């Protein structure tokens, strides 16, 4: 496949335009029915691979890279290659830490427009991505992709310390803290440091006194899930006791 396609300008007069796209002479009708069709009286450039139309030769050449897979733009910091100059420019912000895109709802700032748009879904609560296996909905396509690994059982991420495998990169990263002992999450109330954000969330309930874990046997509530599990053992013992009594030998 050539680096760039041979770009030949195509200027359609009224009758030619109508003939090429096989539509009647109502231009507005054509635009409404097929908005991707080029408008009459424009210089156009057609991709020879997928027949998509572009208004300039530069746009066609940038599009052509999606077919060739060529990545000509390399990051000077980490050497990661990109297909388009704009993608490299957005990537460089990760190294500089510059955040030019601000959420108009909460004021949080982001490196890229895409990250900001994904963040905005957390405000709207819109979940557009559904799992075909169980129907669970997700805010982001990446979250759905990670979730699907639970159904397939695939574990692609391996810990280089103990060789334990995980279905997502996030789970692997959280697991690694068990080896390093690093505690990044600090309780604002008492200063206690914890290894995982979820552990900090559970710990905070001790200060608030909130009990969210309910025993389905007796209805008692507990602050921590671990306390609930310990409590449930008492129900198992009480249930098993009548069955064990006949096996206990009588006292002499």
C-alpha cells in the first residue's frame, strides 16, 4: 500500500454530481437522507481504499494512515510512536502535566478532551456500554472490556513477584502493594495509612459509625464486612449444634 494515495480532485457540476450519486435533483433531500455524501459544487478527494470523501488533500492523507498503520510521529520523552501529529501533541501533555480541558460541572481539569468527555459521564450517569453476557451497563468502553474478562476467565496480567495472574491491570497494581507495603491512602480523621482506597473507605466507617453490612439471618448490621463474616459463623454453629448433640457421648 502506497504511503499516500493518488489524490485526484473531483469537481462535480450539477448533472455529474446527480449521476455519480444516483439521486434526484433535490440537493436538500440528498443531504438529509445521506449526510455523508459530498455537497454539490465542491472539490473532493476520495479514499481509494474505503471510498470515504474528504474536503482537502491533507485530510485524505491523514485518513490514509488509518489504512497503512504507519506511525511517523515519535515522542522524544518515551519514544512512543503515533500515527498523527495531533495525537503526539496530546500525548506530550502527559509528560508536562499540563491540563487544558476543564469540566464545566465540577471544575476538574484533564490532559485531553477525550478524558474530560469520559469524566462528564460520571455527572450524567449515562451508561451506554452493555455486556452481552449479563446485561450489566458501564460508563466507559474500557470498563466493559475489563468486565468481559470476568466472563472469559482470561487473566493477562501477571505479578512479577509471585506470578499470580489478574484479569485487569488495576487489580494487578493493587495486588503489588501487598509486596511493597506502600500505604498511599491516609485517613483525614486519625492519620492512619492504608494500602488501598477501598480499605480507606471501609476504615472511614469506623469514624462515622455507619453500618452498611446486614446479616441476612438476623438483620443485625455491622460496620465492616469482615465483622459480618465473623458474626455469620455464630449462626452456622447454632444450626449445626442440634445435629452434633447425638454424637456427643453421655457423661459417666
